[in-house]
C-alpha cells in the first residue's frame, strides 16, 4: 500500500462527512487552464541533504512569495449558464461552507446534495472563492499555517463526475489564474504536478472544483480551482487567499491563526 492509498484510507471517512457535492446552474465543465503564457518550470528537486540528515527529514526549498512574474493561466468563462456540479467543504460546524466562485457564479439556485438549499453569503470580487450558508452542518476543516515547500505532497478530494474521487500531486510553485468573459479577476494560485488519481480509472477531474486540498496531516492547504490534463497540472487557491477569508466569514466562523496551525474559532 503506497502513500496515497494509506492517506485515502485515513481521510475517506473524514471527506465523506466534511465534503459535499454541490449542484448549481453553472457551466457543465469547470474551466480548464489555457496554456500558460510562459512554460511552468519543471518540478524543482529537493535540495541536497547533509551527509548525516536527521532521520525522516527531507530539506526542500520553501514556497516563494507572490509575484507579478508568476506564470499566468487564462480562463475563458462563457456567457451561457447551465446546470452542473462541483464540490464544497465546511469551514465551520455552524453550516458555513467554502467553494470556488466559478462553481456558483450566475446561479439562481444552489444546493448541497442531497437537498439542502444554500445561500451565497460572499463571492470574492476577484479571487475564485465563495462562501455558502446551508442548514447542512459538518465539522470544519483545519487550515495549516505551516510554510509550504516545493515538492511537498498535496491531496485533492471532491466529487469528479458526481462521485467521490481524489488526486495526489506535488507542489511545483506559485502561479496566477485570470478570468475573462462572464467573470473577471486574477487569483493567486499554486501549481501541482499530478501524480495519481483515485480511482485509477478516473478520466476527468471535472466536478472536483471547489474541493479541499490537504497536506499529509489532513490539514487544508488549498482549494482545487482548475487544471490542464494535457500538461498533467492542477491549480489550487493560494493559502493567503484562504487566510484573507477569515475576515469575511460570519461571526462564530472566523478563522484564527495559531503558531503552525490555523483552525476554526
């Protein structure tokens, strides 16, 4: 049993209760990143370890700060709104959920499956993040405050094609995602090199948008917002965008920062 199999076994129970499929009147398929204006660099290998490294530790370069020079992906959003589905996850046990803005943009009705009406409490004006309020409740996820490192593992969970699925990736670096068309704005994102999908026969990640990205400890480090099948890359919302949301969430749902960990207050 490899690393992803073990991680899925541990988290499948968690995700079943904290992630929920979401139906909306939106695009049939989540947006796919157009080819970057400049190529995304290959995955940077871990820095050379000392002659006698501490057992179980691998030194990796830390994630850089956001920059206007980060690779840019252009996403074209059509004007027509149709039925579709995506993923949401709870950030508070008070019925507060987070999803991608492109999942609910232009929607007249939003539901958490099976039949929980949801209200869009906040849609970020530029970043691909939105907050929902619903009667369905589940324990909120814990958001990691640890610095991210190039090459570290990330595990995306959601409902591709309406069924529970997962993807394992390794962090390549920072990027940006720009919307054109019905939506506008630029979202700071992270680019992941896709390693494996669960189940293995999973053809597409369509429907996983808005789903959580966890580290090996099961802490939130991002939210899936797009990808490029041809390049084997996925994109997640950068951590600083999630931290920004702590000032926007309703009372009783404010995210609080503690050394090394960020959780729900």
